[in-house]
């Protein structure tokens, strides 16, 4: 496993390029972010090269809902744009959402309840179409993220990891798997060790923030040493993205993350 720092919520006073340098100075070799649209991607690529840092993950679309067939063209166009950015960054992972989000993480077109078989089938058709748009020879994984509806994203149709796993099974392509966000699943009341045992084999990327609070590890109730050790023991070899807001300073948050990582 390799630690990865999300540069969206840390060092918000700095331009994104300088956030990459700050992450590298803290001893980390990978970063991720959300949208490519609000960033100077050539400058991000240059900053990452200069710092010896890899961009490991970002959004594969920001517009359109996977579960709405009428929006499939919108999703595809956004995905093509994301793939252009990915080519400059040599990024291995792109994350997908069942529904697009607005400011503050608000679900733009909320749905009642969890996705059922028809929604899973619609999303699977959309994901298969996106996989078909990846040029031959390009190695990139797509991953679906479940989000909590308990606090942050009411109306999101995939809050259960079992629903996301059903989508992975329906798509049936090794390039598509789960983005396991431990914060979101903790907020849904899930047992995190059970999730690792049940789903590690299809996880493509991981997000970490403590719960409650969504701050750095050590500020909430999760035993991160147990959870991340179990993840490694289950055979996960990908990136663990720390997607958290600092409880105090960004420097202190990065230090807490580094301390946890050294102890694994």
C-alpha cells in the first residue's frame, strides 16, 4: 500500500501546485484531488514531476448521473475531458459517482432510497460505455464511490458498499472496482473490518478520514491501525488516500498521517 494525500482540504491557503510541494516536503509521494476543471492541469503535472510526486486519483466525471440513461452523453463527454487530463498526469485511477454533486457535496438530483436492480443495471450500462471509451493500451482503473446519506449526501443512491459491489459484479470488468471510503461507511454505521474482509479483493482505491468529524486519523473513534493493517493483510496493494480536513493546522494533520503510516 502507498499513502496518498488529497490536496482539496489541506493547505487551502496555497495554490494547488504549492500544495503538492507541501505534501512532498511532509514525506509523501502521491496526491489526489477532486475535479480537474478548476485546476491548471499542465501546471499540476509540472509540479508533481518537480516534487517527485504521483497524481494517483481524481474524478472521472463531475457532471451527469450514471443511473440516468438520459444523461449518459453528458457523463461520456465529461469522462473524455477527464481522460485528456489523465493523459497529462499519467493517473492510474478515476473515481465515479452515481450522481453528480453541487456545492458543499449536495446531491443535485436526489433520489429516495438505495439503488435497486434497475438503477444498478442502468449504472452498469453507463460504466461499460465509459470503459469502451478508454483507448487501447491505456492502463487506468475506474472505481465507484459509495457516499453516506446519514450526514453529508442525502439523496445519494449508493450509500451501501454492497450496492457498489453489486454494480462491480454487474459490470464484470477487471478495470472497474470499488472506491472504499472508510469515513462514509463509518458514518453509515458499518463495521469497517467486516468491509475489508468482504470487499478488499475488488477495491481499487481507498479514502481515509476519521469519524465523526472527517478530520485526520486520531481525532475520531476509528482504530486506524487495526483497519489499515487488516486491509494490507487482505492483499490490498493500492493507494490509501487521506481525504480529510485538518482539525487544527495542515502541518499537524500531515504529521498525524505520517505517524500513523510509519506505525503500520
